C-alpha cells in the first residue's frame, strides 16, 4: 500500500519552497528514507499574483528541471517518491466561478487542494466551497485545516465547513504541538476523512517530516485507522481502485 504525502513545495524555484533542483532532490531523498512512496508537488497558486496558464507553464518548466537533475544524479537502484503534480490554491472571492479551476487539481483527478483564508471566515466562504462541490463537481481537500483553528471566531465556521463532503489535510508537524494535537483529535472524531501532508519547503527549514506525523497519528488513532487512510488516499489519487 502506498504512503502518500499530499502537500509539499518540492518543485524548485516556483514558490517559497525549494530554491534549487539540488534541494528538491534532497527533499525527495529524505522522504524516501521515511518510506514515502508518492509525493504531491503542490506549489502555491495565488490568483491575485498569477494566471492559471502562466502558473501551469512555470510548474511544467520546474518539473522538467527537477527531472533532468534526477536523471543526472540518481542511480538506477535509488528509489525516490513518485511525483504527482498539483497546486495549493489560495481561496479568493469568486473562486467557485473561476475559469480553468479544474486544471489546478491533483494530476489525473478532480481533487482540488484548497487553502482557506487566514482571516475570520463568514458564510460566503462556506458557500463558495459548496458551489465548487455541487456545481463545479470537483472534490475539495482543505489544506492544513488545523492551522485555522487558531484564528479567533473561526472554529464554528470550520466545523460548519466540515459538514460538507470535503476531505481534510493535516500537516504532520502540527502533531508536535500539544494544543494543535488536541484539536486534531477532536477534528478526526468529527470527520474521519483525514489525510496527511508534510507541507515541506526545504532541507533545512520545514523539512520533510511525514513519518513523524504518521507515527503520532497512529499513536492517537491506531494502526487500523492508518491502513484505512492509506487505502483511501490511494483511491483519491487514482492509484488504486475502490
């Protein structure tokens, strides 16, 4: 069964993640040492700063640079995670009606990794997500949802959002902080469709750490939960049939 990292900034020189192909390769090697089989490259997409067409072009060029370095540096025997292209799409007003939104989903799927605003939410944000689900017919995974619990007044909206058929991505590093770990436990008991991402950005800062998060989650919920999560994760990305 594949171990999947749903959230990373492993592509070189495209956002605030990896600064070079060499660093990206190092991130992949660290992830491989932790038993990661698949790594989603989810570079930041901000509609206020970029057009979808230019983002996709830059992502393709970044992927090609990384693959060229991999071909130069890796031996045939060396195993690294399989890369799947995606994007961490920052919420913006009108996102539910944005053209070409489907092109920002995880490669080969209809699953969108959505980063909600780092401000107090209101009803309109919830309704935009609902529209994406019901009218655009996309599935939505909410990036590092636990981080928004720390914003005053957001807890009610978060649990309202979780009533929708969304998936929740938790950052592995959040299990290291007691307050967030306690909130994660409550979230999981509210909605079991939880998946992990490292949200790694480099080899010195915000490093790949999915293994630590998996171990903490297994301690919290048990090995059966982890096995079920891995199975559902593979199905979500089209790597396995239901």
